[in-house]
C-alpha cells in the first residue's frame, strides 16, 4: 500500500473488451483515473474481443459506456478526447495466434506514437476457461517477457478475474500453468472487495491508532459477524450460478478476504508480500470444517423462494432462466468459524452471504464482551451487550461505534446510539470505485491488494471439505423467502453460543 502514485508509461490491454465488466467498470475506471490526473502522460488502451469493430467504432462504444457508468457526470470532453486518441481495437479469438501478432503490431505502434516504452498490463476480463489460452498465446507471441529481461517498470503484468479455479485441485493446476509462463510478481489475481475504501482502511484503523489494537482480541471481543448481502437475484447469471453457487462466488474469495483483513496480525511492513504473508497465516489458522457432522453443526445452506423485495414481488431461484427445476445450488450460506491462534482462540466468527435478502449491505461487526456486572440491568432500554464496532463496506462506506448512553431527562433511561463516520460526509467527495484503485495498483506493480498463489490455495483448502459435505446433502438445503434475512437455521447457528445476528 505504497503512497507514491506515480505510474510508469504503459498500455492497458483489455481482453473481453466487449463484455459487461469492461463497459461498466474498467473503461469508466480508467477514465476516472485520467480525470484525476493519475494516468501517466504516456498511456494507451487496447481493446481485444471477438466482435469485429474499427478503432473509431470501439471509441464511440466506450464513450457511451463511460457516459452511462462513470461516477463523474457529465464526462469531461478534454479528458475523454485525450484518452480516445490512445485507444485502439484488435479483433480476434482468444485461441487465435494470428490475433496476437496483430496485437503485437498495435502495441508497437502505441510505443512509437504514445511513448509507452513497452509497459504492458493485460486485463483478462474473460471466462475462466479462456485464461490459459490467452497466457499461452501472449507468451508464444513474445508479449510476456520475464521481469529480468524487461526495462525497470515495464515488465508485463496479467490481471486475472475470479473465480480462480473451482476447487483446490483446479486452482493448483491453474497456478502451476501460469507460473510456467510468468513469475508470481507478474500475476495479479483480483478481488474487487479489497479495493473498497473501508477494507483498505481496516489496516489503518487497526495499526494506525492506539485505541483500537489493544481491544482487538479475545479478551475484549465476544464474537465477529461478517455479512455480504445482496437484494438482487441472478440478473441473467443463472447458468453461471448453476455451475458455481454462492460458496464459490462470494465466500471462497470476497468473504474470506474480509475475514483476513479484520483478524490478521500486524505485518512487519506495508510491502505486498509482508501483508499477504499475514493473510496466509490467518487462513491456515482457520479450524477446518470437515465431515458431515461438522458441516451440519457449523454451516447453513439455503435457496431463495418467491417473495417481496423493495415492494416488488420476485420469483424464486428455481424460476430463474437457465436454472434447473430441482436445483440444489445454494444462494445463501452461513458459517460458524474459529481461528485457532492466540489472538482469536475461543471467539466465534459468523459469516453469512446471500442473494435476494432484504437489502444490499456488506458489513463487519465486532461485538464486545458483556459487562462483568450489569449495573443498569433494571433500567429501561438497557442492553446486556450494547457495544460494537461496525465497519460498513457497502453501501455508505464508513465506520460506526455503537454504545449505550443516558437519555436526557429527570429519570434514568438508556438508549443505544452510534458515533458514525462516513467517507462521503467526512471528506466531501465520493470514494473511488474499487476497480479504479486496483487498476492503478496493477499499473504501478503494487500487489498488496491482490491475492497470491498460496493465498488462493489456502482459501480452497478451507472451502473444499464444506463443498464435499454439501454435495452429500449435509446439511440439507433449506429455503428462505426473498426479501427476508435468510432461513431460521441461520439464527440457530448463533443461538448455540447465545448470540444473534446484528440488524444491518
């Protein structure tokens, strides 16, 4: 997490440039970086996709996307015109060697015209099955030089989207194949949650203040909750979800990364590998959930049915397009987890993630231990456990401290209140999109907020046994009504330890 934002000359090559991610996030993100003067003067963009387009058609299409999806509206014509001059297009299939020769020629032209000096960042916004063919062809075309053979700051970087494998075996195989062509420092496995301001601020909150870190342990924390809820359903992703499910889509990557950030030990420095070393240690300290009985006691899986979300009646998961009529795929998952280390031993960590819940919210709640003597137990409004630190990832990024206070008046009554910090209010501007930060970091070759090979494999090592038990029907697949907060079994998961889910 370096503070120097200088970027060496480079070209961003976006594979899958006609896809949704490129249009909604990547090109708007690059435009916003340019608007904030964070791109290098010597910069270029190459779109690579199957559709046949001219450079001008590609520029017009991307301008429409930026106008629609940029967080800054209307777009600045001077910024866009400069960006458009650096933008070219290559048509081709991902497994077509001749297309990579055309790509090489375009890159050489940009080096000459824009002064990009061979700097390359390849963003693979493509299905997982296309990652290997693209890297193989980039290597065969001489576009993936090793860092030691490239001038300082210009060695090629490859950004890979999730899912990174579908299980531990496939993740190891993909790591092995990529590392046969690239060095680890060239591979940027992206998880956009790590680009969100509140997630980044977790490290500053913990390790940059004297008041929090002494409390951040088993002596003061009763339990931790991590919630990643969405109110939307499949949105046309039924085929993807039938092959993936929520555990692979959200928990194996996003949710476990949040867990690492909130529970990891202090790194020895802010160097990328120092931070990632601590995250790997955390993942390896997770107590395995292995076998049918462990899965039955520690996990809940469920699927949404018809219901009402934000006043609109919505159908169930099995009514979604491309979903099997008797599908057993989970759209809700809750886990009761433990870290077997000195800091967190005995502190339960409850994680839930789902589609079609009451509202969209990603939040971490650190709940403090109960008072040793409840002095105000008979006072109206008193709560046994009023104190919590809430970290809101989305929406309304911010941090809140929840505590009890006396209500003004002649009698003694207690009410729970919150000291609430919001990024937009405190700093007077909207937080950058996660992809903006991560794109900039990849251009700067800063891998702090990206996932390392052993980190990915540690995540799958934890998740694989749970998925194996689920395939065998343990625990059974429950249901929950769309627009609710999930199945009753999820409440029972916490009730074992005398806890209940916080209200987001």
